[in-house]
C-alpha cells in the first residue's frame, strides 16, 4: 500500500544554495533550495524565487547572479539568509561571510562556500507568483583542497565539500551519507540481460 498525499512539493535531496546578486559594493544573499541544472549545452541552471522577497527583482535588474553551494559548516549563516530580507539587513556584514570578485560577472561569490557558479541571466518567466530565472553558467570555482585534480571536475571530493542538504517539506538540514555505486555502470549487467 502507498499513502496518497495529494499534490505535494516533495523532492529530495535538495541543495542549500546561497544566491548572490549585486556588486562588490552592495549585494544581497538569498538562500535557495529550489534550483536545478537545466541544460548541458549551453550549461544553464534554473532558480525559483518567490515574488515577495527582494532578490528576484535585484537579479532581473543586474542581469547576473552567483550560486554558492553551502556546506554544513555555514548552516547557521545559510539559514539566516533565508529568514531575513536584504531590504532590511546587509546579509554579508550580519553573517561575516566574505564576498570576493567573480571572474565574469558583477555579482560577487562567497569565499566560505566550497563551490561557486557564475551565471548570466538569460531567461525569466513567471509561474504563478514565482519567478523562474534561467542562468547560463560562465565560470565555476571549487576550493583547491576539495578537488583531487584541478583539471577534472569529476575529481571533486564530495565528502570534503560536505554539502548542506535541505529536506524542504520537513524544514530540516541534513548531511551527506556515503557513496553507494557508480552511475552509468551499476545498471549495465541488467541492461545486458535485457538486450
Ligand atoms: C533552507 C531554505 C531554502 C529556501 N529556498 C527558497 C527557494 O528555493 N526559493 C525562494 O524564493 N525562497 C526560498 N527560501 C526563502 C528565502 O530565502 C527568504 O524568503 C529570504 O528571506 C528572501 O530574502 P530577500 O528578501 O533578501 O530576497 C528558502 C529559505 C530557506 C531557509
């Protein structure tokens, strides 16, 4: 038997991302869990932002944003950025998070986040009262001590990144468990049996 829960907003695990918009002088941080890769070529990602806050309009005005993946180590700061508004507080000074210049966009990236993704805003649409913002990825930064070979993105050490995972329906933060298999390989034997 399965429990029928109706149309729920259940999807997990979700990352906890800190999205920054603005410039080195003035910028805001919003905590976002509704974020996903959209296309590979060009590489794009999509961010869903409610219309009540300050950030969606700021991103639309500035035309770029950075996505900074939060680690468990900065859980408190990440949560703070999700319960306060840039309209009332400078979240960089309040949290002590460090902004550093991006390579290709105006919005800065966050030093304390192990992975930083620079995006140019390429598309926007409204779904209900939510902004769907599509960003083309122009640059990616990873802490050097968390990647085994700086030329190979597949050598990022996910355990040392220690991503902060969000379980949105329960409003809980989780940490990563363990590797359980190799994707695009583990199903191969079953595929052969069915070929
Ligand atoms: C863990 C977490 C995840 C969140 N995910 C989203 C999200 O995906 N989209 C969104 O619009 N708001 C999300 N929020 C809420 C915003 O971060 C919050 O409304 C914030 O105060 C808006 O800031 P701003 O007014 O400076 O833009 C999340 C909050 C938390 C704590």
